[in-house]
């Protein structure tokens, strides 16, 4: 997996790791949540961890799973370069969608 982001000061633009059919992709990631989604206790509170509660509040497993699906739907709509191959094709002329500069880095 490779993580594309911008190094322009105060920009902080980033996208998800590149997707591939046989590797990391939304369907494979979300498949891991399906076992939880099909259990009986879906409306129980997701976590009692104080750090999680401070960030998210007392939300149910149902809501956590729904938010995970929404997160990937948002990425699918907004990722300029879904695959590494798409990025390779554009990288010599690509500019950051947020700041318009060419300060990309891949980790
Ligand atoms: Zn930028």
C-alpha cells in the first residue's frame, strides 16, 4: 500500500492508500465489518474506551459500521488517483487538489 499526500506547509491534503483489485480496497476492508453487522447485538454501544468515547460519543456498533461505509463512499467520490497506476500516469503534471502545488510525497 502507498499513501499519497502533500507536503506544502499548512496544506495537509491526503488521500487513502491506493486501491487494487487483489489488495487493499473498500470492499475487502468493509468485508471485515460484515461479521459484526450480522450479529444480534448491533445496537449495543460500540466501545467503553474513554479515548474512543471522547472522540465519538456513546455510539452503537450499527452507527460505527455505517460511518465506515460512508467513509469509503466519500473516498470513492473524491480520490483523484484510485490506483498507483493512475498516479504513475499523471504524476509528472499532477497538482495538489487543495493547494495547487506539486509537493507530493508517497509513504
Ligand atoms: Zn497541497
